């Protein structure tokens, strides 16, 4: 019974697996029907140095069309390791079995040998497939248009272009050695035919040594002023294949002259470079042609294309052979170039330069600000020192003025007490005596008393008049500066028994009242100082009108004095008052003196009248003349 149960379960499980397999097959069939197949046939082995680069470029380009579901495959003829016929038959049988039931839409035949294989086995292996030929030659037009057609891209080696390129970089070359050895004699003959035109420019020598040691020995023996053009050299030993790129590296190491080549895969192995068709560009363009066919373009109607030529050089070899990069054609592909510091770190250098510039500008700004601040501080210190000096001077001047005011008051009080008051007392006594006299006015005693009274009254009048004149002379206001100074000089000469000369030059006219008072007081001060302090006996006073200015000069033959010491002395208030008086009216004072050299005081003031309005009034009492006694 248990066995019957197992049998029943087995039948049900088999049924389920059968249904699942059928569904899987139908899904797979649907997927195969909707996807497109592209097959690439390489003539070399899978590890041949060109094939991985081609395959990668083809896959990358086919992957740019997400709207197409493309299955990509690559197969390898490997005719170099096996016989050409055996390899072709084996690969055809392998493809027939491997891709049975799958439609192949496009076949990419890399090299002419792969194209011959595709044409030989097209009917049996992929009858409905269009072919994209990538080889040294394009098939005939009649062959291209048969069946689904053939699109062709010619990638013939540009031997002549490369040799032209090399000779342009080495114009002094006399001999060119060419290495182009392979088992295909027609290919070798085609190279000779293509380069035959250069025999008129340089001497061409073909190296056909069969073994690698003999080849390298011939390379080492090359003379100066020659070039080596390496195209290919294959060494085939049973069980071992030495590819031409490996030989290129050995040749470049042994050569004493620059080596140029015909394949981009030689660049980086020691050759300088050449004019080449890049493998990556070739693979990408072949895949693009396949995509055009998948989009509906008939392969036979597509024009035959030439692969793009590009000069490719090794930067390290340019430097090794001292070749100027400026001589390279425009658009050259320079590989293995060592970037300069600017190219490597340009962004960093620019950023650092900007930061440094900003810092320098900031530092410069700070330095300017510091200079301005120091200059302002220096100005402030000088201003403070000036203000401090001015304050000290004003404070001392204030003390001097207070003392001078008290001295002036004392002088006026002394004059009033000792002179006027004494005479008033005498007059009072005389009047009292007259009251007690006999009353006879003609009496001799009475007449004598009246005479003394008259004399005392006259003396009182003269004293008061002198005091008033000292305080403010009426002649200055009534007659002007010139007559007032002349009168004052006469009074000084008479009063002090000295010689005083006075003269005027130019038309003095009417001066501003404040200028007249200033000049009169300075002259009065100068004369008094010369008599009282200088002991002078002769004076010279001149008043000169010079243009818009008036100049007063007072000179004496007195003892003179130390000007700086007098300025620092407490008793030098007279000098300060002169300078301040002149400064108030816009004038200046120059004092020339020395010990036992006399004194000359020059005052220059503007003489113009005010533009409008009356002359400024002068106070009726001015104590400056009295103040001058202490100078």
C-alpha cells in the first residue's frame, strides 16, 4: 500500500515537471525570437593582444542601445596555431552545433582571413546574417551585394604615412631599416610596393633575418643617422607563438636609433610612434555599422569606409630622442605624457594663489591701516604736545597778565597817590590858607599863594593829561597813525633826553583803527623798553606803506638781549603782547637782537580798509601801555 502511494506521488511529480519544462522552453523560445544576435569572428587567439580591446569596444557600443536586446558572442579562428583548413573546418562545425536553433543577425569578420571563413561557411552556419568586414581590403561589389550583403571598413596599415611622419621628425635621416617578416609573402610584397617611393629620399634596407637572435644582432649594428621602421615579425615555433608586439619590445630595447611602428600596441614598448588606426575606434565603428544593419539598413548598400588615421607617439621616447613636440601634426595622440606640476595641481595652484593674493591684500591693507594709525597717533601726540605747550603757555601768560594787571593798577594808584593826590592836598591847604588870610587879594602874600595854587593846578592838569595820553592818545584817533607816532617820538625824546628820528615812506592814508592801535602800541612798547631796559640813546622809527601792507620798524643802539631767554622769562610779557597784537590784526613781528647789538623790531600788517561799515572802535582805556613797563 505504501508502495502504491509512492507510485502515485511520482506520477504527479513527473506531470508537474513536464509542464514546467514546457513553459520554460516556450519562454526561452519567445526570448530568442525577440532578441538579436551579433557574432564576432577573430582570426587570432583569445589572448592575442588586439582582440580584448576590440571586444571591449564592440560590447560598449552595442550596450548604448537599450531599446535593442542584443546577445553578443565572440569566436576565435586560431589559424596561427592550427592549420588554416583544419581551424576553419573545426570552427564551422563548432558554430553550427553551438548556435543551432539561434538566428545570427550580424557577423563581424575581423581581418581578411575571418572574412574568408565567413564567406566559405555562410550558407551552413549563418545563412541569414549580414556581414561587417574589417580588414586590409574590401570585397568586390558583386560579393558585397550577395544575400544579406556585406558592409566593409578598410583598416589597411598606413606604412607610407608612418614613414613620412618619421622622416618629417628626423629630416637628416640617410637610411631606413624595415622589419616586415611574416609567413604571408604577398603581404611582405605589398609593404615593399607601398614603400618603394621612398627610395629616392633615403636608402631602404629590409631586414629578413629568420630567427630572433639574428634579428636583434642586425638591429644593434644599425649606423647613426638612420631609422628603424618595425611593421611585424612573427616567430612561430611548434607549441609556441611569439607575437609581433613582443618582438617589438625586444627590437626597441636593442635599437641604437629611433624606432617607429605600424600598430598602436607597439606604443609604450619602446617605439617612438607612427600614423595608426586605433583598435578601440575600429571596434566602436564596426559595432555602429552593426547597429545600423539591425535598424534596417541593407549592408550591401553601405559605402566602404576607411578607418581614421591618427599620429600616436610615446612622450617618453620623444624626450629620449630629443624630438620637439612642436613638430607633431595637429591632433596627435601623445601617450604616457608626464603631466607638469601645473597640469597636475592647476586647481590647487589657482586656489592657493587666490588665497595668497587675498592674504597679501589683507596684509597690505593691515599695513596701510597700521601706517595710518601710527601717523594718526603721531599727529595726535604732536597735537597733544602742542596743546600741552599751549596750555602751559596760556597758563603762564594768564599768570603774567594777572601780575601785569596788578602792576598796572599799582602804577596808576602810585601816580594818583604820589602825584595827583599830593598836589590836591597842597591845593586844599592853599585854599584853606586863603580862607584865613586878610582878604586883600592884592596883598603880596595872597598873590604868592595864588601863584603857587596856579602852578599846582597846572601840574595836576599836566599829570592827568599825561596819564590819559599814556592810556590812549587822542591824536591817534583824531590825526591818524603817522602824526600820533611823530608826536609820541617827540615826547619820548624830550621826556627821556634821547635822540629819536621818525620818517614815513609812501602814502599811509587812513588805516584800520585796530591796525593803527596795534602799530602805535608796539612802537610805544619798543621805545619804552629801549629807554628803560636797553639803555639806548638813539632811536630810529619808520613807517612804510608797501603795497597792501604797512610796515613799522623801530631800531635802537641799546644793550640788546637774548631773545630766547626773554621768551622763556616771566618778564617777557612785552614781547608776547607785541606778537599777540600783530597776530590779532593778521600781521607778524620779527625781532632782531643780541647782547650789545641793539634791537630792531619790524611789524608788517595788512593796511586795507574794511569793505563796509564804520572803523572798529577803540576802548577809551587801555592798560597795555602800562603793561609794557614790565617787559
